[in-house]
């Protein structure tokens, strides 16, 4: 059971459509169900949506296609939405054979399926990417944020090498409730955006760059040392992590 389903149950009691005793029995039935399902190689956390507002997410690398497909099948069978990150089309082919209706997003390298009712975020999450080379991470963030119930506005190729491209979209930035900024190389873009907006900025360093970028470490350190207020930083290439934080902020009352 998801948070919206629990809320709907309580609303039914308030409206007199369901007795407190009946609601109590249904809640007890849910609570008696095991919080996770043991597949041997994985323990699928079916209570994640209740605790955190979104079901368990499957990290693709290190898992076989059969393992991802089996986990995905159980998540969907429990009535939850599905998100698999950092995966391939070969894995998708294995998943779609067991879970019809799933979609593969080539640039984001994600598998998704929307199921059930997910509360919608209160505002818009803007995702600003410095360059086209940053799009795989930016799209991972965008697809993740969308399936978590958020409106997403993509603002791509607006890096500091041509700052006029970013400034021309100032109204879109200021209309956001949260901004995710994705950048590699020297990682300067989040500081610039942080100085332009009055909302939280979630910075994502990418591994894009030449040798001295050290696989994204240069961008990570630059973002951690930002002098702009309101900038937080996730790990290198972690578009999903940025989306999870931004979604949590966007769903706050």
C-alpha cells in the first residue's frame, strides 16, 4: 500500500464511506504482510513507498538481466511503479518479457513503468545541463523526477562558456521550486545558478572532461566549495540521487 492509498482510506472514514473498524481491518491486513520479499539473491522492499514516498529503485550495474527482470516483476506485482537505473537495452529486453508495458529511455539508460497513484509535486523542477555531453546524467535525473510525480522543465546546453544562453532563460529558472544543475569540466554552472535563484539548487558533478577533471572529481570539489548559498551536492554522475532530493523538496507542503 502506498501513502496515497492510506490517505484515501482515511478520507473514506472521514466521509463516512467506510467504518473505522473496516479501515482498521484493512490496515492490519497490510501490516501483517511481510515488509520484504526474499528472492534469494535480493530482498525486495515492498514497504519503501510507505516509508519514503516512492518504491524501491533498482540499480542496474552488477545484476544480470534475469535478476533485474525478477526484481522488477515483484515490484510491479505489488502495485508499485518501476524505475531501473544505469541499465541497457539487453536488460530491458529481459524485463519487458516478464513485465509488459515497461519503457526504455536510451539517453537516460533507465527502465520505467508508472503504476498506481503518486502524489504530484507542488511546483516545477528545472534541470539545467551545462553541455550535451552531460545529457545522460541530466536525463537520468529528468526521467527519475518525472516518474516520482514531478513536472520537469529541461534546460540543456547552457554552460558558462556561453553564459548568455543561461541568462536568456532566467524566467524559467526563477519559476522553479527546485533546480538540478548538471555539469562536468570545471563544474562552475551550479554556482552561477545559485546566485540567480532563491530556491534550492542540487548540483550534480559529471565525469565529463579532460584528464585534469579526474573523472568528475574537479567538478565535485568545485561544487562543494561553491560560494553561492543554497547549493547542495550529490555524488559524481548521480542524476537519480539529485532527482530524489529535488522530488522530496517539491512534495513538501
